[in-house]
């Protein structure tokens, strides 16, 4: 395990620059699920039996999720629409499988020639088909994997790729502690848009969570982008003029600021099974989206979930990006097994 982890880290240690511009298929990291989005967009160590969590940590898949169907939609920025649907099924002595489809549409764009004359419109969209597998080894350990086929269409350009998520989760039931390790988007682009193949958005994550003994509150800490230490980037706005020399100096974020960019904190309060509240904060998103002229809530997320009609759970989340607005996430989850039991 140590040799494999070391190999993964060294294989991706030569990546530089901003995260968003280093690789393709960035839609793989955009979270449709309201419950996950409300927890800082990262909830790999939440062991609750919600199939939405398995999309980001397949080792959380277990028999209690069998029969669950989850549908999520996001009213994203501009005319961008994002959604996914996931189903899980358990097979005794084999493990738990999931099948999911994620779709992102970027809307319509005006097509124009080299001199600016409009010649109609074109569209762009991304799609990922995910086959997940989770296996519970014992009361402490579980492992899992997600295999993703990716297809992307940008105007007349098409691309396809394949990616693999590998995950392991360790539980300490008596202490109500969960520790999760996830390596996301290990793969390659086998059909490039043009000629040159590009890198996939590989990421290594480590998550911790614990639930208080006498309080229905679970706190979470997730360390993301562990494959790359320095998450700072050159910002032309972070400059100042030295009053003595007149030289322009770069006001680079501190090492402590850089360390915090790996951190996502979240909490989920569940006073009763039919109701829960989530809140999260992503420090890196705050640093990348904040304004120097005023205080903003960028990086902050919150949500609420409620059970209706005994068989259906509805979740809503609000993800703040900037002063002009953010994203609204809606999720519906139900268990087909409940309908079969009632019919029987």
C-alpha cells in the first residue's frame, strides 16, 4: 500500500500552475448532489447510507444502499445545467454495485466566422457513465472503485476518456470515527479533441469525520489536492508598489494560506432521521473567488434535507461563488426496496 501511494504521488508531482487549467474534463469535480455540495463539496468521510456519497467515495457503498435511486439537478451559473442519476444494488457475498450517469450542458453559443458574421449556433456538453463497486471487508475496513467512461462534445470537437477512482475507508465504531482515502480520476484521454492528449484531473483526498456521542452532529475535515502542495497561482491583482523604491512587488500568499487551501470543513446536524442540516466551508474556493473590494461568502455552502411521504428524501443546497450569486442544488432520493416490501 505504501509503495502504491508513493508511486501515485511521484507520478503527479510535476504538475504546475492553476488547478483549473491543468487538465480536461473538469466537470468531473463539479458536485450535483445537494447533500454533498452543502458540505463544502467534499464529504468522502460521511458514512450515512446515502448513495450520493458513493459517487465521491465508492468504498462507502454497502448493502443498506441497495435499491436506492438518487436524482440531482443544479441550476448552475449562466445557462449551464448539471445533473446526475444513480442507482445501487447489493449482491450477497459479492458486494454492492452502483450505476450512475452525469450530464453537463453548457447551453447554446453563437457561431461566427473570422470577420464576426453570425452563422447560427452550436452547443457543448459533457457526459460521464459511472460503474461503482464497494466491498465491506469487516466492521473496520471497506474498499471500492468507480470506473468512468467520459464523453465530451465542444462544437464540432469530440473527445472520450476513461477514469478510475480507488478508495478505502476505515471505521472505529466505538469512537464513531471514519477515515477515508480516495484517489480520483486515474486514467487517460484515448480520443483527444484534436491531436494532443491531455491530462485528467487526478486528485488525492484524505477525509476525517466523527459524530459526537450525545449530540446528533457529525463534523468533517477533508484534505484535498494532496498530490500537489502549492495551490497558489500568479494573480496580477496581488501586486503593490513599494513607496520607497517605486518597484512593483508581488504580494504572494503565505505558506499558511497555501496550507489552508487544502482544507474543507463541514458539519451535519441530524436531530431526527427525517431531517438534517449541513454547512461547509472550502478555503481554496474562498481565496480564488473572493473580491479585494468587499467581503463575500465565496466558499461557504449550506443545505437542508427532509423526508417526505415516508419513502422520499429531498435535499436542497446553496453554494456561494460570488456577490452576483451562486448555485442551487436539488436532490431526490428514494429506495425501491421499500416499494417492493409494501407490495409483498
